[in-house]
C-alpha cells in the first residue's frame, strides 16, 4: 500500500471515528435528558428523547455505510480491519443505548399518576449516574485507545450489576408492601433493567478497546450476570 | 480478481455460512431444552442449557475470527463484504439468543417452590413455540437468501409483541390478585421478556436477509415496541 492510499485510509478511518464520537455525544445527551425526564417528571424532555432517537438511528445507518465503504474501497490490513469492525460493533451498542434511553423516556411518561417515593428514587438516580459515567468513559477509552480506562470501565459494570440486584430486591419488597402502586413498581423495574442493559453496552464498547489493543477477546471471559 | 481466488473466496464464505448454521442449530436445541426445562421443571435440562452456553460462545468467537480473516485475506467486493458483515451481525444476534435461553434456564431453576398455574403456563408455552418458529425461519431465510420468508418472519414479530403485551397484562393482574406468589410472577415476567427479546433477534436476522437482497436497510423503518 503506498503512502498516498494509506493516508487516505487514515483520514477516512478518522472521519468514521469522529462520526462515532458525535453519535456517542448525542447519546450522552439522550441519557441526560431521559434522566431528567424521569426524575423531574418532565414530559417535554421525554418527548424530545423520543424524537431525537430518529437522529440516532440515522447516524447509525450513516456510520454503517461509511465503515462498509471504507473496508470495500481501502481493503485495509487485518489490524485496521479490526478497528473498522470494532467501530461497526460499537455503533450497534450505541444504537441499543439509544433504544434504552427511549424506553426510559416512555416509561417516565407513564409514571405520572403515582408520586415517586424518595428512597427508591435515590436508588435509580444513583444507578443512572453510574451508567452515564460508564458510557462517557467507554467512549473516552475508545477515542483514545486507552486500555486502562477501558478495563476500569469494565470493572464498573460489576458495581452496576450489584446495585441493580439491590434495587430489584427493594422493588420486590415495595410490591409486596404497597401493592396499590404496582404499576409504578413495575415501571421502575423496567427502568432499572434498562439501566443495567446500558451498563452492559458500555462494557461491550470498553471490551472492543481491550480487544483492539491486545488482540485478546475479553468477551465471555468474565461470568455474566442474569 | 481471478477465478481461482474467487473460488477460494466462495468456499470460505460457504464455510462461514455453514458454521453459522451449525451455531443456529445449536441454539434451536438450546431453546427447545430451555422450553422443556421451564415447562416440565426439568433441572437437568436447565443445567445442560447453562453448560452448553459455553459452546455457543466458543462458536461465536470462531465465526468472528473466520469472517475477519476472510475479509482481510480475500478483500471481497462490496456485495460479498456485506454478506460477511451480515454473518458477523447474525452471529451476535445468535449469541444473544443463547444468553436469553440461558436466562430462561436459570429462571426455571428458581421457579421450583410454586406450582405453575395452567393458564399462564399455556400463555408462555405458546409464546415459546412462536419464537422458536421465528428463530428457525430466520435461519432458513438466511441460509437460502429467501427474502419472502424473511419478510414473513419479520411480520411474525408483531404477533409476538402483541402476545407479549397480553401476557404482561395478565401477569400484572396475577400479581395484584395473588400477591403471595409474587416471585413466581416476577420470574414469569422475566421469562416473557426474554422471549420477546429472542423474537427481536430473529427479526434482526431476517432483516439482514432483506438488506442483503435489496440493498435496503429495513432496520428502524418500522415502529419499535417498547
């Protein structure tokens, strides 16, 4: 491969990564808005999250096309190819994070009839903070190919899972003790589940960083939670 | 590209598709066993599903490596490249179906203390049948590049979603009317959710078939359910 083509490839690869970061930024905003929609019962924010989800999907398609065209045209060497595939995969995870943000926004619109109890609220608030940190760090780690940060983000997921189980147990207790607000507990259960999934996707993105740097596939080497 | 290289590529592509179908067959068996584990409270079947999940993960890695190596070595034209990417994506969906099968197997082990009510059981039984049909058809459609079958499978997902919502409403009613069996209702809720997700993955696999045949990306063109 001559220098000229290699430079063009680098530029295109950079452009795909930049677009991916743009998509990541949009999703961080979506999570922030979904968080506000839920915690301050802000229907306007919720509707905005649902509306912006279309942009997220459009960005996913654009990135997909860009990556496939780059691979087809530049015929990259194996290591560059792995980077392109990692971008493709991370894009899928980002799009799924967008689905979960939309789900949370929709659930926030359904929770209007019952007042949120303060303590369960604090639980979900804290879990939301954590997964937002995970998403931000996984994107940083990807942008800088920062394996240490990626590994630290993967570790964070274990904490999210622990917290998820605690919140779920509390919600089960709430259902038993205050069955009159069952719909609310179920809604909060779905929100909690969505947050746990967002953590999983951030973990996936971090795992691609480790994989790219080390050639080692860390998926499935850790025990999965249910 | 000369004929010799092109033939080698075709062989390798065929081998990757064959391995994908093998993985698909293993997952159909996993779903069948998870179904039996749940419906006949067969702990042995459940443990086998959990054990075999490791094979599923190993197959995913193998397929991943095969696809990436083929792309790197053969530098396929855009249309063949799209096929390889579709195999990579379908592999991810298959692996996620495996995760859900394992989840159902684990949940079946936790449901031992309460007898399953016949009517809710019939609900889940029927939903399980449907998603198993969806998975089988999506794999058939992929193997034969059968767009009609893929489109029909995509349509089936709407029925699964409808049925999912009906079962969820019934479970909510069960929770309200028979709160003493709350854990059972929650377990069944998770099983129902897992089944809905399996339907989504089968739909994804079908969408890749349509995409490959038409060049049209049908993802996101339909409304998502929550």
